[in-house]
């Protein structure tokens, strides 16, 4: 067996984590044992004795815990005080902001979990910041300067999964021309983030369970066991307990992964943060699009403060990028994605712009089509200005087929040459290209 160098115990947090993990392993052995022989009972007793001795050695930490508990408990502090306390403890936020109590709960759990090697399971609806939280945990731990490797379990075809996670030996299968490291080995001494863990096929779950138990992997096509020291953080927007009921997720893996369980609240459960997020992402979008921050009509602002945001923070961010891109100086309801636009407010907006009821489209679908056309035209005009009338470049940025774009330009009577040398052709899309997603 190949053993990679083990680092010396990195201090109290690690040994504390080690203890917790041993207790977890013991609990899981007991949970899954259908019956125990006397010999097994003796073995568990011996392990319990060792654990008790190790706990006795933590006496100085007990003093620390007592000292810490003499401070006001987080529940008695105001959100502002809790945030300040995190800052004072040099907590790395990695761009997470807000001081909603539920978010602070999650951050405080992350703070405690970070210096340990315990597996963490993060769940929450899509766009609530699970990936960001995984980075927070990595950044606040002892592994911060070691690799952080992210794997989307839902995006790897079943037949490549094992090789992707654990690597392969040359000739292990057709196309395996060389030995190759997998993600676990790449994350050695660091953190592996297993995103969309609920999508992992059952066969992959068995293999992952084995890594969690033995801290060893085997490359596909090799018998050699390789020790890996990798901290596991997993995330899902699925209800894993439900998947367990349906038989598509292993219960033992769930308990192994969720030693620490962090649930991120949906944005509608922390509405108090919406004004802050609107301001932040409004500024961020303006900077990315190299323009002044867009101003909002009161009715648009009112809508954004009360909207349900099923896509959570990602949806809010994308809306802000969209508004910044489509609107001129002032954004209104009409600049919202069509499927979330409030119909009544749209009619009011049209009237406020001087369109009389007589001039309003005859039917709702006609009104929607007109508004959609208007937004499309504004988008194309702005896009053409930003790329100096270069249609190929605009097609690339919008990830659109060039000939389809030409058809749209023709539909709106727009001529690319009218936009040459008029604007700034700098890169105006947000860095992650997500600005136009809906
Ligand atoms: N508390 C927060 N403060 C600021 N920005 C946040 C916060 N939480 C999330 N975000 C931002 O929201 C967007 C979505 O976050 P992230 O990708 O981490 O979500 P997710 O839960 O992993 O989503 P999905 O389930 O769709 O993969 C990112 O742009 C992220 O920077
Ligand atoms: Mg994610």
C-alpha cells in the first residue's frame, strides 16, 4: 500500500476533529450492526476506553470552552454584534454578506466546522450560495492554502465517474493512454467539493463510502491502495432523506457526509437582505458593464423588494445584470424578464409613459409581445453599441447563432454599420458569463 506523507497533528482543532470522527465511526458501526458478537463488543469497549482517555486529555480545551461560554451566546447578541464578532475573529467571508440570523447561524456553524476535517453537507435551494459556503469552509480552515477541487457529480457520465474521481491506470479501458490522477488525489491535503451529491449514482456512492471509511482510493485498473487526506464538503438542492426513502441514496453515506449539516435559507426567508443585495449587485453589474448604476422606478423597486425569487440570490443577481444591460438610465417593470413581469404594473407603466389606454394593445398576449419586442430591440441596440457594430462579436457574447442574430437585427430594422465607432468595444459581460441567464 502506498502511504502519502502524513502531516503532524496540526493542533487542538484537528485532534478534536479526530475524536469526533472516531465517535461518529463508532456510532455508525453500532447503527448498522444487525447483531454483535462478544468479540465485537469487547473491541467497541476498548475503543470507547481509548476515546475516554483522549477526551481526558482535552482538559485545557474545556477551560477554553468555559471561557468562551462566559461571553454572550450568539442567540443573545444582535445580528450586528454576531457579524462584528465574526469579523473580529478574522472570519473569511469570501464575498458572502448579509446579517440575517439564519445566514449567521450557517456562518457560525461553518466557522466551527472549518478548522476540523469533518465532512460537511450543505443543502439549500438552487442559488442560495452552497458553493460559496463550501469555499468559505475551505478558506477558514487549516487547508486554505492547499487545493480546493470542485466536482459536479451530476455532470459526469456514469461510465467516467470512477476514473474522474479516483483516476486510472494506463490501459485500464479503451482510451486510457496514460496513468491519470483523479480528483481525490488532486485534492490531497486540501478540500474536495462534491456538488450535486444527490445525483451520484449508487455505484459511485458505494465507492465514496469506502473512501470516507478508509481514506484510501484505488485508481481504475490498479490494485494499489493510495492514501488520500482530503476533506469532503458535499452539497445538494435535493432532499436526501426523500432520496433515501426512494432507494436512490444510501442512508449510510448520508450519515457519513452529514456529520456537520448546514442548511442555507432561501432568499424569501431573509427578505431583510434584499435591499443590500440589490445595491451590491446593481453596483457590480454597472462595473462589469462599464456603465453608471441603473436607477429604478419606485414600482420596479417595490416589485424587486417583494418578489419571491425562486432562483434565490443567483436570480436576483441575474435580474440586476439584465436591468443594467437593457435599461437606459432608469429601469422599469418592462425591463424585467417577461415570465416574472407583473401584468397590472406593466399597463400602469405604459400609461405613465404617456401611452393612452386607447393606444394599448388590444389583448394581454399582444401587450406581452410588444413589451418583449421592445426589450429585444433595446438589448440588440445596446449590444451593437458595445461591440462597435461587430455582429460576430455580439453573437459570440450572446452565445447566439450569427445568422439568427442577423434575422433579429433585420426584424428590428437595425443596421450594424450605424453602430460602428460609436461605443466602447471592451468586454462588457460579467466575468462568469452569467449576466444574461434567467
Ligand atoms: N450570502 C451571499 N451574499 C452574496 N452573494 C451570494 C450569497 N450567497 C450566494 N451569493 C451569490 O449567489 C450566486 C449563487 O451562489 P452559489 O453558486 O454558491 O449557489 P448554489 O446554492 O451553489 O446554487 P446551485 O444549487 O444552483 O448550484 C453566486 O453568484 C454567489 O456569489
Ligand atoms: Mg452550486
